[in-house]
C-alpha cells in the first residue's frame, strides 16, 4: 500500500503520533475506475493480451475516448485523423464518406447483447464530474440518445427482477426547527423533500434554498420526477441539473437538487431494506472521531472556556470560529496572540480556525499564515471569498498552514475546477448544498485523483455520515448543528459519532413530519 507523505502542517488523521502526518488510502477507497456504491468496475482496455496480441473488448465504432478516466473525463482530446488511420477529407473525400457510411451501418447493426456491459446496468456507467453528457457518453462508448429513466427501464436498460417503481408523490417543506438560527442559515437554509413511490416506499432528503428552493422543487424538478423510476439516481441527477441549467449550475437550484438526490438515495436503500452506508460498502465503519466547532465570536474568553469544555468531553480536535471579525492587516498581532492563547490551553490536540470568507487581501493573509505556522494549525478555513480562485491558488501555493474551503462550492464540476487550480489543501463540501450524495461521492473520487483531502461540512449528521463511513480514507466528522439533532441517523457521544440508521439514512420520520411548519 502506497503512502503519501504530508508536510509538517498538513492534514492529520488519528494515527499514532509517529505516523501523524502520513496518509494511506485503504483498499476500499475509491480509485478512478472502481466505485463501491455502484458495485461495478469499468471495463479497461489493456494494451495487449497474455500472448502479446492486441486486445479489443469494444468494436472500433464504440471504443471509448482516451480521456475516460480521472478528473478530465468527459473532455475529448484532439485526435489526429492521420494518426487514427482515417483518410484526410481532402484526399478521396468520396471514398472516406463511403467508409464512414459503412461504419455507421455496421454500428447500427450491432445487437444490444454485443454492446459493452456499461450500457446494461442501472449504475455501472461511471459519469465524469465535468463536461457535457454527450462527451461522457462518447467517453464510455455510448452513442445512443439518452431516454427518460422510465422508458429506459421499459426497454430493459436497467434490468431488475421486480417491476419498476414510480414516484407518485413529491412534497417539499421547511421544518420549523430548521428555521434556526435567525440568519441566512434559517431563512435560506434547511428544506426537506418527501418522495413516495407506488410501492409505498418513502424517502426523505434535506437541502437548502428556503422558500425559493422549495419553489424549484415544486415546479421544475417535479416535472422531472413525476412518474419516473427512482432507481437510476445518477441519470435523474443529470436530468435535474439539465432542467435547471438556465438559472442554476450553482446556488439555490443545486441546494434544491441536493434534497431530492438525498431522498432518492434514502429510497434506494429502503427498497433494499438496508442503510445507505451498506449500499456503499459491506462493512461501513460504525464509529468515527469528531472535531468540535466552537464560538463564532472573536472573543478569546469564550474561546478558551469552550476549548476547555471540549477537552473535558474528550475531543482531540477543535475548530475556532470568528477570526473573520478581525482584519489580517491591522489586527495581525492580536490574531497571533489569540491563537497562541488557544494553543496553550488546547495542548497537543489538533487546532483549526475558520474565517468565514471575510478577508480580502491575499498578501496580508499569506503573511499572517507564516506567522501562524508556530501555532501548528490543522487548517485555516475559508480565509478568502469563495470566488477568489486566483487568490486561493496563490495562497495555497505559499502558505505553511493548510488552506481549507469548498463549503460554499457546488457540484463535482465546481470542485474539479478548484482542484485543478490547487485552490485548497482540504475540501469541505456540504452534502445538503453541493448536489447531494451523488456529487459528494464524485468529489471524493476527484480528491483521490488529485491527492487531496476531503472533510465534509457537518460530517457527523445523517446525510454525510455514510460517505465518511465508507469512502473516506481518514474520516474526521465535524460536530453537528445543535438545532438539527432531531433529524436522527447518528448519535454523538465521547467525541465520536455512531451511525444509528437501520434503513436509509435513519431519519426520524415522525419527528420530521411533526416539525413541519404550518405556513
């Protein structure tokens, strides 16, 4: 097993002290061609067979492009016609046209049974995180026009022994408990979706966007979901993304899609009478370490008291909020002094800090990071606005303190750009905002390709927990929101989170329904 050495101030898992800065991916971690939640391994095209002869598992007409793996899947590489053995158009164009026509005819005559297996499984087509769907189909040898999931089921594209389910009810609502705190997190934050099938299965998911997000679900997304088979979640996600493309791509529309996606995963697990975590792995980790997020105020007295409380509760990692209320240019000395105090109180535990996207001056932040190196911060979270990609790339390239971010980024497409730029060392997608579990799993795969860490926002809550239990090589779950404890699916005790789900995400459905706002 290969290990990736981390620098002194890099990400630390809960390994022994002498191995504290070494990260090793377990055997079940995601690679570019295997997806444990889909249960399939994409067919690879080896260079040669055992006897040295060329192996061609696909007909030439259906061969995948050379970019069908990694973070660039979905983008075609330029192809030299001469290198590919094709006659240039200027030479014997009539002959070339006739050859092309014959190739198309041969392709049309291929029987369904002769097509690659990736066309015949509900989840086996591994979609790239970026690029249009037509490019992804070409990358996997799929030349057919995509049809709706219900029609595809009828044609046998997603075979299963029992009859196809249909979604017969879609309802969005905002629980009264989710209207806290009294800021944007309550006004634009948590919304819920309830999906019901004709077989009586019910799935719940949580997203964001407030009343505006609910409107997107009740209008645009309803048109995608009504009478649809909920089984091919990845296809439905692409249909929802396409339906909201004119006004979506990021923000409220993706928050709304997140709720639906999570409800679909809840349905998938319940239909198999299992948990979401067991869909992703046969042996999910039941108990995970947590880190405690404390005060959002730049008040060292509150910090120190809450750090002492976290230590008494057994936490070995603490994140301090409120740094964004100070200025890295004029308050640098005060910030360094406060963090020194926090380090003296916290001892050897892992200490992180959150700025909340409040700082603007990249040079001032970089200078401050060099001064904070002595404090041995685990990471500095969101020091710059989320859209300052150039600033983040500059900062991450020079900072001795690991830079974390991504809480307010959307979809694997967005994270692919961040990773390609080297914007962060640690990525923090929120599963209820970034596009749901479908996108979170893609982000983990991207992170493995780019050799970076993922530490989901609010990771100890029911929605992110299955991913940390199964595909995270060094899980560290952030403490949950106190006002959301009623959701269920997890138990927090002794600085650890334990999964309590028995079916689906383990959501407390009765508590959820009872908390529905009357308005």
